């Protein structure tokens, strides 16, 4: 759906008035195009004294053939190693680097700060200083969002320096267009990182995507297929025609199953009896909105079955049957409602918060099986469902973020593709918001 507000406030003459009135003026975001470099412009990097990532970051920038920014001129990305900050007095290193640099950042630019998990920082003061990075990054993201730029914080464990590639490739690139103000934790990895083709990281992998017949699910299926996966799209039998259209266009396979059926987990596990499955994306979901005082038990239970309970049973069937392959991935689709809550969505918000709980509880166990589980939490995404919203809530959903606009289904899909990559073996137990840094629940 077109964003007419953005078109109007960025039109000649009107844009000048809008600026004077302080109205949001969303910019067109850069999004990934096949074959494009990771960063299409100069990268300015720096760090606090005593940081441990100088060598790793230099090697990474060399590996992506990044252009290094000089002391003057514009920069497409700013990369800062904050692991050396061990005391609150040393946080001034952030000001010293970013004060002259942030004004050089281009439209749709990227900022990534890398720190040490506070619990591993080594002292109470170091813990304090590393935790302070979160407030800095989230505030900076809000300052630069009007330019379509984003800022993220990556906490990397001691000894996990070699696990940064996939995460930095995502966060520094246009693939992360609608992800901002996020904190990502990277660990040592649940399995050895394989050699991969970065243009087709999922080549030879099999991916299951539920709710794949339309909207975000269709975008996820197409993006995973672009990255080389053989996609099995699943949806209810009533959506069979749309599902076949989606999977046919990407050379995938359609599987018509109601995930709430008693035999659904067994049927899904049986489908992958030969060869197993590498990536499982739990995208299927519904809304059945009503205030709690008007929420009958049946309405609550139907939603919970689709959005959460069926996912738990499918996971159990795949894991108990040994169907999830080594270095496998499970990705759940949560929601901003599961973080911030929503009027009239007690059932939906509970289910989506439950998805986050599922990730938190299963991550340690999956790590033992050399697999990972993570979640994405979309905010306002432009779909047929949001297009049907009343104009007031729709416009509020679009504007109440640092980027002042709605996201696209592909933004969710790109984030899932990063989490699904075989190279993301160090990313486990994370919930990443795809919300343009929504001001709700921030």
C-alpha cells in the first residue's frame, strides 16, 4: 500500500513547510538488491583503547572489500569497538569518535557498536560501562532515524570474535533497512561455521515456512529461496491455490496442513523423514481481537493453538524424531504486541510473548544439539491486514518509530534469512525487533 503522507510531505514546496512545522518526513530506505555490496560506500571504523576486536574487524572489512573512509568526506557506515571501555569515565570514547563522525553519515547509513556482554565484563565498573552502551545506541538511533539511518549494539562474548561475520554483514547492509535500536548477542557458536557462498548461504538447505501463502510468509519463502534454500511452504488446505502460486514461483513445495490438527506434528515430521530439515520458520498466525471482557474461551483458545501451542508441538515432533539437521535453525515470528502489549489483544500479545519465552527456554537445549532458535518481532508492516486498518491507527503505526514509516514484508524476511544462515551459529536466544525502532515498548 502506498504511503501517501510520505509522498505529500516530501513533495516540492510542501516539504519546506513540513520541515518548518517539524512534521515527520520519512526518507526512502535503501533495501538490498541482488549482487550489491555489503556496504555501498566508505566505512569509518574506530575503537576505545584496549579493545579486543581491532584485528577481527579489520579482517572483516577486508573480506567484504569495504572502502575505508578518510578523515573527511561522507561515510555510509560507522563501526566502533567499545570492548575496551571498562569504566564509566571511559564512555567519553563514544563522544570522541561519534561527535565528529555522525554528521558525516549518509542517508540510510549504518552505525554498529560492539561491546562485551556486561555479565562477562570482568568487574562491577566494567559491567556498568558496558550496560551503558545500550542507552547510547538506542538514543543515537533515534537521532539519526530521520535520515533513514540505523544504529545497533552487538555484544560479543569473549572467544566469539570469529562469529561476527554474518551479523555484521546483515546489520551493515541494506538488508537491515527496518531494524534499528537493537541489541544482538553473539556467542561462541553451537557448531563449527561452515564455508559458505555469501550470495547463496542456504544452498543445499531445506526450509519449512508455515503460513507461507501470502504476506510476510510469502516474502520469507521467496527470500530463503533466493538465498539457495529448497522451501517447503505450509498453510491450511483452504489456502492451497495461493500456496501453490507462491511455492511454484520459487521452485518450492506446497504442503497443505492445518497446524492445529491433532496429527499435524506427526505429518510434518514424516514429511522430512528423508534428509531432515535445516530451517524451520514458525510464521503462521492469526489475530482474534477483543477486549478481555468480551473474549470467550473459544476465541482465546483458537488463537493460542495457532500462534503458540502448535509451534511447541511441531518443535517437539521434529526434535524428538531427529528431523532437525545439525547446525539447524528454528525462527519464531513474535510481534511488538508481545513486548509492549496492545489494547484488545490480550490473547494475541500473550501468544507472541510466549514465542519469546519459547526462544529463551529452548536456546540452551538446542545449543546442546548444535542448533539455534531465535525470534523476530515485527512492528508496523505494510500488508493487506494493515491496509484495512482505520486511518488513525494506521498512520500512528507508521509514524511512531524512529524511521517514521511502515516496514515491508521483505524486511522481516531478510532478518529471518540472517538468523537462518549456517554462518549465524553464534546467534542463539535472541529476539530482534523489525519495527523501525518503534517508540512503543522501546
